[in-house]
């Protein structure tokens, strides 16, 4: 029986080792890719909510423009398709009691707050058994109008 040269045997062993390890490396890379995509989606949704709230907090007149706040949030996340944004306005007195935004406070000035909530569906490359991945990512930001 003829033996293969040492170099050929080493090459064969390396090929077998690579064939065994490559699927594990690919699975690990797929998980990193999915986690990165989810993290990007969550970060972008949070930044978009913050941008919408920042638009509404520029002044009392901006705080009334709910569609402007929603548009600012959606424009801040051009890479996310299917994202929705909802804006709201609320008013508080200095003692933290809730009051109508057309009303007055017995002591101190009326404080106007805006809140923008964004929501976007998440997608993963693979399904992972035993790991619950949220179907949607929500983020909200609240700011006081100046």
C-alpha cells in the first residue's frame, strides 16, 4: 500500500477541519448579522422619535404641529421602510398636575410637553428556536416645548 506524502495528508486534514468548522462559523456570523440589524433598527427608531420631539419642542407653535413632528420623525429614518410615527401634546402645571393646554395653572406657568412614538417591524435573516425576537420595535421621546 502506497502512502501519501506528508504535505498532501496535511492538506487533506485541513480540508476536513474546514468542512467541519465552516458551518459553525457561518451560523455565528448569521447571528451577529441579525443582532446588528435589530440594533440598527432600534437605534434608528429611537433617533427618529427624538428628532420628531425636537421639532415639536422648538416652541409652543411647533408643539401644535403634530403632523410636522410625525414628518420630522419619518424623515430622520430614511433607511427604515414601514415605520410609523405618532405625536401628542400634553400640558402640566408646576405642581405636576395635568391640565388642558387651553387652560391656566393656579400657580406658575403652563408647561407644554410633546411626545413622539415610532414603531417599525423587525426582520431577521434566520428563525432562532427558543429565542424570542420582537416583531416590532417601538421607541418614544418626550420633550418640553420652549
